[in-house]
């Protein structure tokens, strides 16, 4: 008997504990997610109609005056994401406690603002349309990842491409039905189902069909009786009759104005908006899946530790393989530098007699040198992935890596000399030349950061990404 009583008491205490453990913030988070889910319909509709359709609808000369919608969407989306993240429990304080970057979301907000203002004022720069359009979107995606703490390493870095895949594919498509589930699922996934209590009867007030019919019939009878009374009283009082006529005239004017509003253009606009809204539903689902999924998960789909665990079996190459590969490449680079010096001495490398010759020479050399710089960075990244130890962990490979990156720096400087020192200085500025200059100067900055990284532990990749984002956002603000 005592054991049964103790068991009953323990069960009651456990149920009470469960009721007490259910935090109020869980219910509040459910409300926040649902409110955000409904708002996402409006944001998706605005994005499709006033961003995407407007971009392709207006002619080039009217774009600078119509693309204010990019700025509006950027501001609204950032504010909505900030509010959503804050009230869903993802404050900046928690990001800092989790040792994730709290500076990068602010930097990306500034980049989004600069790019949006540039598009609003100048429109898309000639020959930059695709780059501006894609980088504006990618900046927003990367901001969401940084703001919700879903970057692979907690900050931007060497796993930049993995973050890009997570932000554009993995997270939003994994949570593509998250909004539907948030809105339609009873109790949602944020609140556990309450335990059923015996004897408890849940009463619900239902509006029956009989009540609706009764109310409708009563209203109709009231209208008939009131109408009859008004007619009879109007015959007895001129003032009351004039008052009734004035009321009837106001009602007639109201319905006449209402019918004027609902003309053919109105119905065409409604039909067009309904169609746009239907097409915007998958877009808004994707947007909510990105933001809501990141906040819900509170961590990346694949963290840097998980990536390291998955690729640890690839660390097979010994140090001497780096000597063979990188040493051979450095010999080729040394021969090239020798021929470049020879051309410089005999005035054949940097000078051209005509604009066409200068154009061909600078363009060819620019892209060749940039491809070499990219290959050098690829070699460094491959060594981190496939070598037993990274290049900067051993003295010999560190020196060899320094030589490789030093050659990349030299090639980037040569590309800058050919492009800026000769071609632009002699034949002027064009949008393509500005874009090329931006690329080459970022390459120079990345080479310098990599050289520093070989001898001092700094977040070189993070700094390089931020430099690229900020420099592009600043350059597009200028008119050219």
C-alpha cells in the first residue's frame, strides 16, 4: 500500500515538474516564429514584384529612378531578421558567449546598405549588372549566416565556399516546408504536448449553424421593421424626412464611388497581384527556410570540426610531396620572372605603341597572372586538405610556402602594373578596368595576409573576405 502511494506521489511530482520545466519562452518563441512566418509572405511578395520583376521590367534609362526597391527590401529584410533573431533567443550576447563573430553581421549590414544605396542612386553599373545583382544577394545570405551563428567556423574563413553552399542550398532547402509546418501544425514543434489529466473536460464554445441562421433572420426582420417605421415617421415630420433623404444620398454616393473604384483596371491589378503572390510563395518559403532554419538550428549544417573529422582520412601526403610540387612550380615562376626582367630591360613588356596593342597585352597578361595567383592559393588550400601538416606548421614547408606566395604577390603586382600603370593611365577608365583593378588589388592584399599568416597566427582568411566585401561595396557607390 505504501509503495503504491509513493509511486502515485512520484508520478504527480514528475507531472508537476514537467509543467514547471515547460518554459514560458518556448511558447513565446512559437509565437515569434508564427508571426515571422506570416510576415514572410509580404516580404516574398515585395521581393518578387518590386525587386525581381522591376529589374527586368524597366528600361535602362529608368532603372536609377525605379530601383529604390532594392534599398527598401534590404532595410526591411535586415530589420525583420534582427527582430526575428532577437526575440527567438539569438541575441548578440549569445553569439559572443558561443565565441562566434559579432562584428561580421554589422559589417555585412553596412555592405548591404552601401550596395543598396548605390543601386538606388546609380542603378546597375554598365557591365557590372550580373556581379552587382549576385553579390547583393550573396551578401544578404552571408549576413543571415553570420547573424544566426551558422558560419561553419563561427566566422568567415577558409570554409567560405562551404558557407556559401549552406546558405544557398543546404539550409533553405532543408527547411523549405518549415513555414508551412510552423503555421499549420497544432502546437508547433516548439511546445511539448501537455499531459492529459483524467477527469478534465475541455470546453469549447462553437458557433453553431442554428445561431448563424437565427442572427441572419433577426437582422432581416429588423431591417424590414425599421424601414416601415422610417417611411411612416417621415410622412409625419419634414425634418425627419430630410434626414432620411440625406442618409440615403450618402449611401448612394458611397456605393457609386465604390463601383467606380472596382473598374477594369482594378480587377486587372488584383488579378496580376494574385498571380504574383502565388508565384512569390515558394520564394518566401525559401527566405523563411533560410532565416528560420538558421535560427532554429542555431549552428551550421556542417561545422569546421565536423568538416575536419570528415576529411581527416585525406591527410596522407608527407612533407616531401610539398617540396616536389611547390618546388617545381617555383622553378617555373623563377624562369618567368627572368624573362619578364629581360622584356622590361628592352622595353617590350610594359609599353605598347598603340591602344589596341596595349589592350591585348594588358588583358592577356592580367588574366594569365590572376589565374596563376588563384592556382597558388589553390595549392595552399590543397596542402591544408591533403598534407599531413599544413605548410606553416614545419619550418621547411613554411619557407617553401613563403616563396610560392611571394611569387603570387609579384605576379599580382605585375598585373596591377600592366593594368593600372600602363593601360588605364594611358587610355582611361572603363567599368571593366575598374572591376579588374578591384580584383587585382584584393589579390595583392590576400597575398600579403597569407605571408603574414605563415609566421603569425592571424585570421587571414576572415580579414581577406571582409576586405573583399567592403572594397566592392565602397567602389559601387561611385559613379562611372
